[in-house]
C-alpha cells in the first residue's frame, strides 16, 4: 500500500496517499457490511465527558457512572446525566512502533500496519471536523503531538510515524524494556487527553503487564478508548510441519514446525498471552479489535467503524 516497499517500511508520501483510502471509507455503502468481529462504534447514547445537556430518569442500558446521585437522592429514583458530544472532539492516536512490531511472517510488518492504520484514522478524524493528535513511540523515543484541527498538524503526525519506524537492515539497538514503551505512552496520554476524547491505542500489546491494566482503565474512565491489536497469523498458530524462515531484525529466523516440543511450548505461550490480554481489556473496560498483517487496513476499518467511516 502506498509505496512498493510499504510491506516493510512506509514513507510520509505513502501515508499521505492513504487519504484516498480514507476518503473511500466515508462514501455511503450500498448495503451494510458484515464484519468478522465486533465493531468499534459506541451506542447512540449521549456520551460521558462531553457538554452537559440534561438530567432524566435512569433507563436500562444507561452508564451507571453517569448517575446523578444528588438528583437521585432528592427524587428517590435513579436519574442519569446526559451529555451532548462536543463539536470538535479530540481524537488521540497512540501508535506503538516498538521492536516487537518489526516483524512479519506474511503481509506487511506490524510496524507498517500500525502506521497505516494510524494514518487512516487521522484522515477520517480530520475530515469529521475533529481535533487530531497522537503519541508515537518506539523503544528510544516518545513524541507527543497534541490534538489540533489543522492539516499541518496531521502531516506532522504522519511524518513522525514515518521516522519513528525501525529502518530495514538496522536491528533495534535496545530491548523493548530499555526505553519508552506502551505503559509510558499510556501514562503520558492520560496527561494529554481532555475528558471525552476518542482514543485509539494501536499496538501488538506484546509487552503488557499489570500496570497496563490500571493505565488503560484510568484512561478509559473519562474517555472512549479502543485497542486495535496488530497481529501476525504466526502469533495465532504455527504451521503443522516444515521448516520456515521468519523475517526478523537480524535476518531470517528458522524454526521446525514439526517439532512437538516446540509446538507445545509455542502454544502454551500463545494461550497464556491471549488470556492475559482478554483479562486486560475486560478489566480496563476497553473495546478491542484485531487487524492482521495480511489484512488490508482500509477494508478492515470499513468493517470495524460506523457507516460512512464514522469513528464513533
């Protein structure tokens, strides 16, 4: 996508050209697409953390966090605060370009997919009249771009995505734990995000720990947060047989898929991580969806987002 080498490394020009794909997402569909997984749209209820509108009697399905306890006590029945969405809502895109995303067995490198998904969401947000900002990080640098409703700011975000990637042929010089990581970005996002922001965390979530749960939960408490997981098919299941080479920062890595011990160890690791990730999203109250490295990012977003490319 974008450029001939976009499967391993995307450029600013390639990310700019993705506005054509994003524009296509905004076209009304002849019929509603059916996704392979749950979408990322919120309900049509008025949101929390927006401009206050009114108080009305509690109805099934209302967010219990929006209950007005003073009115409830005075009227002796549950009442809920309603909010109108702000006209210019901040959209914050947290893009993980760390070493674990410098990998692919098929399709594009995870870092390339992360950059492409972030760019598509940025274009959609700008055209919707939202303020667009981002936090882009690898294991050496974390750059914060505060939300703004200017194309110049969006282009700066895309330029940061292009330059933060690991360059092909140059292995990461640090381990994933040595520099800024996902938890650092989430903590910084909590300081940057205004209440009621729409936040997307685009990552492979390979480095999550107990702190990630609390950081995501704190961010989701006053914002609408979605996790977009970038995943390679090899991270779900190994081939049953054969010797395979997987692209890595130091060149191809070979493994024997027919080795029973290797299969068991791999599957155990995958199962444990999947369970940890499900619990992380459930506990933190974050919506989650997966984008595979062999997916077309624009087509996948078409299935995940609302009609007309609305990012909810």
